[in-house]
C-alpha cells in the first residue's frame, strides 16, 4: 500500500532502533462487522478466495490512520505496542460472542474491547464485559438503554446518546414558542426509552398533547388511522422517533393526508443520510419518489455530527495551540487536522468507498461513523497515556493481569479524558459521550434534464449545532419555512361573527324602503278616494288592512339579519327574534286575511242556495279577519310564554387562512321546541292558503259590479301561494347565509309588491279615467253570456248541488202557481167592480186589504149570476210576466194577506221589503190545485138589471 506522506510531520522524533523482543504487546479487541475481513499492517482486504481488495471502507481507513500513527508514538516513547487484530462478528450473536470469548480468555494481554455497529452483537457483549474486568468502547451505538450502569457497567460510547437530541428539540420549542407537540415513536426498546426521556425533558417546556406508538409491520390503514387522530387533535408540531423503513412508510401516508407544508412541522430522529432514504423507498411504499420528497421537504432532522462543525466553519486554525506543554495534545491536534485534510481530499474519490462487490459482502456497515471510529482509537491511546502517567499501568510489566482494580482504573480514566477529536471535543459523562448534535433540514428539489425527464434530489442543509461541552447552540443557517413564518403549534382559532356584505344590506334596505313608500302611497290614495264610487264598492277599509299587512311585511326585511346597526341596541338584542316573527306573521295575517275574506264574500254570494239577494256587510268581513288574527296571536303568545325564542350563537363556517382557522358564528333564533311551533304555524297558514285558493278558483269567472276587484284578489291569492311555498322551501334547503338572505328578501318583496299592485293599480287607473265617479258600470253578474254562466256552474255541479237545484225548481213552480192565483183574484175583483160600477172600487180595495171571506162571497154571487146574461164570448188569457217585479213594485209598502177556502188550499204570503216564504211541515204535505182560470166571459147591462156570465177552469 502507498505510503502516507502526511504522517511525516507528526513524527519528527528521533529514530531509535528498538529490540522487538523487548517490546510488550497488548491486545485491543477489535470486533468489526466486516465479513471475511483481514486487516494487515498495510490495510489490505481479502475476499473469500483470498484475492486482495485494495480498496478500504472509510471505517477501516480511519482506524488504520489513527492506530498506525499512535503505535509509532508509543513505541518511541513507552516501549510498548498495542495490537488491534480485528475479529469478524458478521452481525451475528453466535459469531460475535465467540469472537469476544477468544479475546477475553487472554487475561494478561487483552486490555479492552473496541466494537462496531451491529446492535445484535453489542448488547450481549455489553452485558458481559464487567464480569471479565473489561471495558467495551462502541463507536456507533446511540441506544439510551445502555445508559443503565447497573446492567451495562463498563460500556462506553463515542457517539452521543439519543437522549442528547432533546437539547435541540427543547431549544426549538423555546425559540418558536411551540407549546403543543405530538409524538410518534416505534415500539422498540431503543425508541421507547428515547421517547421517555423526551417526555421528561419536554415536561416543563411544552405540552405533549397527543402521542402514538407504531409497530414495525403496521398496515397502511393503521398508519392512516394514527395520522387522522393527530389531525383531529389539532397537532401541528410532531416529533418522530423511528427507523428508515418506518420513515418511508409513514411519510407516504403523511403525503396522502396532507400533513406537510406550511401548517405542519416534523422533527424526526436520524443518524442516516438522505441518500439512504431515497435508495429504500421503492421497496417500502407505493408512493412515487416525487410524492415522498414532497412530504419530506422541509422536515427537520436531529442527528449526530459526522465531524465537528468547526471544520465546516474553519475554526481549526483558531483553536490550534502553537505552544503546548503536553506533546501528545499537540500531536493529537496535528493528527486530527491531518485526518480531516485527508478525508476531504479523498471523500469524493473512488478509493474512499468500497466497490459494489465488496459492499455486497458487508453487513450492518454505517460509514457515517468513520469520525467516531477515528476518535475511538484516539480515546483508547489517550486513556493508556493517562494510566501510564498516573502509574496505574506499566507497559513493561510482563506479569500484568486484568483484575477489578484494572477495571476500576480504566473506567476512571475514560471518565477523565478530554481532547479535541474529529467529531468535536471528546469527553464522557456517566459513560456517555458529551458531544455535538446537529439539526439539518431536508430540502427536496426537482431537476429537469435535457430529455425533459424530472429527477428528484433530497439534500440536507445544516441549520444549527448544539455543542454540549460548551453548552451553546451555534446557528449555521436559517430554517426555510414553507410559509412566511414558522408554523404555529396549533391552529389559531379566531372567532368571528358572520356579517352580510354591506352591499346586500343596503340593497335589502332600498327594496324595503321602496316597498314602504309604495304602500304608504296606496294608503293615502285609498283614504283620499274612499268615497269614490269605484273605491267604495271595493271595501276601502279592507283595502287598508291589506296595506297595513304589506307594510309590516316590508318592515320585517330590516330584521332578517342581525347586523351591527341593530345589535348595538340592547332592546334588539333581546327581542329581535320576537319582532321578526311577529311582524312577518301578523303582516301576513292582515294582508292575506283581508284578501281571504273578500274572496269568501264572492264565493258566498255566488253559491247562495236560494238565488235571493244576499248582503255581507264589511263588519262581518272585519270579524273574519279579526278571528283569523286572534287565532294566530294566541299561537304566537303561547309560543313566547311557554318556549320563548332566544338569540344564540351557533357555528356557521370554518375558514383557513394559513395558520389561522376562522370559526365563523352567526346569530340564530331558536327555542327548545321550535320545530313543533313552526309546524303548527305552517299548518295553520297552509290551511288558510289552500282555502283561499279554493275560493279564488271557484269564483274565477265571476265579475260582480259591487265587488269589482274580485278577479285581482284571486290572482293575489295565487301569488301568495307560490311565493310562500317557494320561500319556505328555500329557507330550509339553502344553508348559505348570503343566498338565503337574498332569496328570502326577494320573495317577501316580490310577494308583497305584486299583491299591492294587483289590488290597487286597477283602482288608480279607474280613478284616473273617472275622477268624480259618476259613470255607472254595466251591471253584470257573470261574464259575457249565459254560456259563461253555464261554464262557471258546471264546476260546482256536485250531487249535493243537484239535489239543492231540484228543490229550488220545485219551490219556484209553487211560487209561480201562487202568483197566478193572485192574478186570477185580481181579474175577478176587477170584473165585479165593473159590474157594480165605480162605487164598488172602494169595496174591492177593502176586500183585498182586509178579509178574503168577501172574495169567497163574491165568487158565489158571480156563480149565481151566470145564467142571467149572455154576451159575445170574450176570451182572456192570463199571462205571467214579470210577476215577481210587479208584486214587489205594487206592494212595496203594503201588507197583503190572501186566504182561500174550499177547493183552493190555503197559502200565506207576507211582504216586508224582502221576499221570504215560510216552509213549514204542512207545506210539504199540501197539494196545490191548478189556479182558477176564466175561459168564457159575457157581460149584459140593462137599465134594470146587469148580468155577468163567465166560466172558471179549476
């Protein structure tokens, strides 16, 4: 092997010829995890076939570099030599323990054991060394379990324990004000104990709000479930203690759950390089390289230093002391700097790493620890120098034997050594290295090559180093955050009250104001022209009720939202719910109740069973409106007394803006049984609307002069049905506050405005055409012709109405019979008056007005006279023409009572301005005879005698 020229300046001491036979050789057990490994003085490696491999691992290179230099130093100064013959453990417990027992059986020459990086072999050997008065020094082990001095007495490590990583974690908690963290760790003894130390150290600095353990072979669903628990507990800062395979699987699920980026910060444990993460991803997860790097990007990682940060910062020139009184310290400093120069010069060369062939034959290698292997050799020789100088060890003693004193002295020497090594200042406390821990940040990159293929890189950026010897944090670089600032340890919860945009409130206020102005205008018009013929016929008082109801509906728009302008008043804070409910409900009752009563009046007149004059005064309609209003007010009052509405805050929406989460609340009017009360109100109003629509449909073809707005009232009822149905549905379906407010406002405004316009615009037009109101409308009871009457009646031709119509026809025939009887009596009386002369007129009137017995006597007298006179026949046909009108006109102020006896049945009529007929039970049993009819009449008038001849057909 080539000669290392850089050693020359370290050993300028005079060359002495040494008699090898006089030298004392002591063994240092070198248990390395190198398979089929043979180390010669020149550092050559041989494979299974014995072929020489000239390439060395950096671990081997570091050990050889230190041991060769220090052996020469001891030979020159102490006349003794230390042999580091390696033994292969193969990372197997059986091979490892066998190699260990081969070393310890030589109790006179084996001083201590230097062991490599296989955890499986370290643990049983570490438990055994104290029983052989040996000290075990490891250059790779970080498991805090070995800090137990009772179980592992005699075990020392060059690498700082994972317990020391907590210094950086606590520092980060302080610096960035993180008081809430979550932890997730692998269920292995190494990570369990590290997690316990973490909880202990974090106890006073941060609150570990949530922690979960994971198994080595957990499924994807289990990882996903664990991460979702962290999300539910609002954990943003997470500390992870796990190995490489777990890192790959976990961060794949972290990517899928979105637990990365500006709102999360992961701090993981690792003594491995980022290249190892990428090299293992394909076999451990189903995520792509890009997805994995995206999740890992920005992750903070605590790890031991590969070599002291001072070499990166070029501090070595400052710290080298030119005048050392101790020759070994100067030589150590020179040796360390020489090693680092050699390492940096050859780091990227092929000779610094094994070929793929050799690498495939090596287990459990971690070349990251080459600096600790180098410092381990320096520590061993430093301990021996300390023992020699303190007369605790004599190199020339051929009778040396390991005993308890040697074991105690050796451990004390390890606890006292202090020197500057490649990995920083080397010192021990409670058998653990007091060293340097660094914080790095993983930085992911995407690089496009010439073929537009994307290549991914994951690099480490050094952030800071904690030097425990100096108890200081050295800031190297700043952390690169995904956002503008470090993430918060929890979501910043900001409670906001939902507020409608001012544009919506202003728009609603404008609509409501316009509606109020319109309603007031119609109210003034209705009052001013209340005596106008056309207005008077439409019941202006009921019109006023419609306007007042519409005004209340318009006013309710102002109270649909709890805006600042209202809520700053204490009164509205307490009663806005009641005001809103009562305004809209009472307004609806007044407006719709008045329209309902008008429609009911038209329907009642149309369906009058007796086809007689029927008058429904306004006060009756007012009573109907009041009745409906009282029912509604009773319901509202009961609601308010038994289960009052209260204004409460309820969550409305959650919005995230970076690290802040805005919990938007809004005011809601609620009561315990609100749904029941609303169901009652809706049922009642639905009942009214359905009946109103029924009346409007029944009277759709009717236009009565006295009820000139019945058509528009009917249309208004339909309008209320449509708008109320749509508005109620929207209020339950649409949950967006803005949309709901806009739609409900528009429905209230549209429904109210359309109703007002339908009722009052025709009146305004009519008044404009006839300001004085003298023009008479053409009287009509039905539209256009009899066909329309038939068309309107066919829709109400039910069985009940058929029966009623038959009864009315029979009653009409009876009345016609009575009228013919009256006409016959009048004719008879006129004939008698003509026969007797004018002086008989007064007697006829007396008979008509007093007693019908005289009529019977007159008929008998006429029957006696029929055989005395004979004249030319004079036929007279009694006709029935407008009999109802004649009787009403001629007897408007006269009370007439006619009674017949004999063959003509008795019937009574009383006339008092309105024609009413009695129907008692005897009427149903009575049979009406045909009226008396004069078919032949002769009249002879002589000087002495007058005779009247006529025939009466009964």
